[in-house]
C-alpha cells in the first residue's frame, strides 16, 4: 500500500514537472511570437495526453490571434484558423468555460478566415453570454465589425453595431471610422452623414487615419452629388439653436464639388481657409434641462429641501443675471499667508469688472450665511454687502447648507457664466456624471487670477475644438495633433464652392453668415455666453482690485 502511494506521488510529480515545462516553453513562444513553436507544443501535449489548463488554452489562442495578421497567404491563414478552432473546441470539451479574453482571441482568429470569417466571429460574440456566461467588450466586437467592413458587407457591419448598442458597448473612433468608410464605399451616403455625426459626438479630435477617410469621401463623386440645393434656412438655424450650436443634423446641405483643405483656426475662432467663424458649442436644450434637474435633485437629497426649494423659487423671480459668482472661492483665492483671510476686496473687484462688462448689470454672488454674518461686523464690509443685497446681487445660503449646489444650479438654470476656479472634481460633482458636465464647464466657467492687485478674468474659449457642421453645410474637423497651441492645430476645412463664395462675400460686406451669432443664435444661452467680439478678444478681461480694510 505504501509502495502504491509512493508510485502515485512520483507520477504526480512527473506530471507536474511536465506541465511546468510545457508552460515555460509556451511562455517563451508567446514572448517571441513563435507561432510554429506554439502549434508544435500543442500537438505534443495532445499526443502525450497532457492536461491543459485555462491558462494554457488562452495562451495558445493569444499567440495564434497575434500572429495570424502577419501570414501572407490564404493557405497558411486557413491552417491557423482551423488550428484555433480545434484548440477552442478542446478547451470547451475539457469543461473549461471560455472568458471574454478567450472569445476575443478566437474571434480575431475566426475573422481572418477567407470565407465567412466575419460571420464566425460575430456568432461567437452573439452567443458568448448564453453559452459561457461571458460579457463582450468593445475589443470583442472589433474582429467581426472590421471583417465585415473590409468585405464591404455594410449591412452585417450595421448589425454588429446594433448588437454592441444593445449590450451597452459604445463604439469609439476606430469603429466609427470603419463604419463610415464602408458606408461611403457602398454608396450609403445617409449612413456616412450619420457616422460623421457619431464622430462629432464621441470624438473631439480625429486621428490622421480617420482624417484621410473623411478627405477621400468628400473628394469623391458621390459626395459631390449628395445634398439639397434648397433648404429652409430658418429650420436649420432653429436646429442649431436647439442643439447648443455647432451642428444641425438635418442632412447634407448644398450640391456640387466639395473643397477640402487643411487649415488652422485663429485665436478668435475663424478658419484661415474659408473664414467661417466656428462656434463655442454648448450642451443642447434637453441636456441643459436634465442637468438642472439633476443638480436640483441631488441638492435636495443633501440639503434641507425647504431651503433649496426656497432658492429655486427666488431664482424664478430673479432670473436676469449674466454671471454667477462663487463668492467664497474668489474671496479665499491666494489667502494662505500669515495675514490672509476672507478678502472681500477681491470679490468686489470681480463684481465690479463683471458689472462693467455687462453694461452695469449686476452679477449674482453666492455666499454662505456664516461668511456674511462675520463680514457684517466690519462697517466698510457691511455697507458693501447691504448695497449688493439691495441690488439683488447677493444671495445668502442658509446655515448648514453647501453653497456649491446653489451657485452651480443658478448657473445651469440661467445658462450664464460661472465665475470660479473650482475644478468641480469633488465627489458631489462626480454624481452628475461625465456625459455633458465637461462640455458645460468648458462653455460656461470663467476663471480668474490676481497678480499684484490686478484682476484677470479668463473667459471660456471663443470656439470649441470639436467637429462642427455650420448652417451653410460646411464642415470643420480638428486633427489630434497633440499641440499645446490651438492656433497651430490642423483642421480639415470642407466647404461647397457656393457656400465658400457666400461666406467670403459676407466677410467682405460685413454681413454675417456665421453659424453662431449673438443676435440670432443661442436663445437659451444669454448674450454673455454667446460668441461676440467683446468676449472673445483673447478671452481675457483685466481690471484693478480696490484696496479695502482687511477682513477676518
């Protein structure tokens, strides 16, 4: 009996040693990209009836999927696809459930099959949840999607995208660009338009590869033929307003050959090629409403509901503000020194500068009651605060409240500037989500600094560095240049000849045909947030801080 146990132990040790050798050899193949070596190892393991683990199977499939793109002939490719299928089937037969990485590797292998590869890859993805309990990721869909796009099987590529959406997977630039390209190649101009807008909403700057795809499309004969010569300009403008500026989404406008040029955009937001003024794009009206409701809902969960409701009612009766000021943030700026404190003089400088900027209209300062009570003990401060209060320029948040909710809600609700250096990265802002909060901040946040008593307001940029579609049908697409100076960024300027001529004529005569103008556009964004010459010149407003008696 003891002899039998010893023999079993010896056998296990031998097997363990053999499995260890196999793993070491397999890791070496993976490191060196040795496809032939990995396949030879697998055949040896099968011949020796070696028990393979999930790690072994996944490593083998990874090596095959990483190497298959380098094969130059159809026979070799088909051989590797068949080998991958055998390994995958053996894994399942051994009772080892494939995970997402396994399916992704096998999908990459299957997609390279010369005939029906995309179908095999997509079938793996569609059934992985039901068969193996695995959840697909973006990379899992890629092999099938790109296989269909390469094969010009546009409808099947659209099916893959629809399945992605159904599982909550969001396509990124590479996937969207592939869908746009296959749509262009098979003559689906309306899908080209759809995916161009998908790029606009999902990607700020495009890569060189995507830029080349777009340029090829716009220079093609089908692109010249698509579009409408007559359109309702009022409807187009209304759509741009509703969308927050920078796009209308109503389809191709104009007829004829497109002029496609590489250009830059100057500091004021004007294209150096066509002279079109680009827009500073805001979130659309529905997003603005949802954003305001979200802020209010979260605020009332964390504040005394009656206090915040009182503020909402007050704001409904006092809604004519061009700017909201985060009072504490301004007054405490650079006050971390021995004699520093709550600097009302800094706050006064900001209020004064904003008042001058908006033709003597007062901004709204949000301050906590604790701050106001302390400031009122100083006669000089008291006089200033009483004046602000009488002018409707000061709202005092109640004891126990967080004034962040108040100034944020007011700025969103009224669609105006928000003067603060707060980066709004706290957990309370994280609760608002990442979908449109960054875009809103870019459009509405006014930063400031004081240097030797001089105030500088740093206004939002006069234009947004994202894909833009203007009311004349032209497009502007920024490239991902990784540049620090936006004036040096390369853009693709895409115009119809007639639209280009009209734009140039308008520029010469002084009559605007721009996408966004203060007089006609952005009705939900008051004039202080529109693109205008006063606000866009260098994006900076400079003033002098008044010296006042020190406060606590």
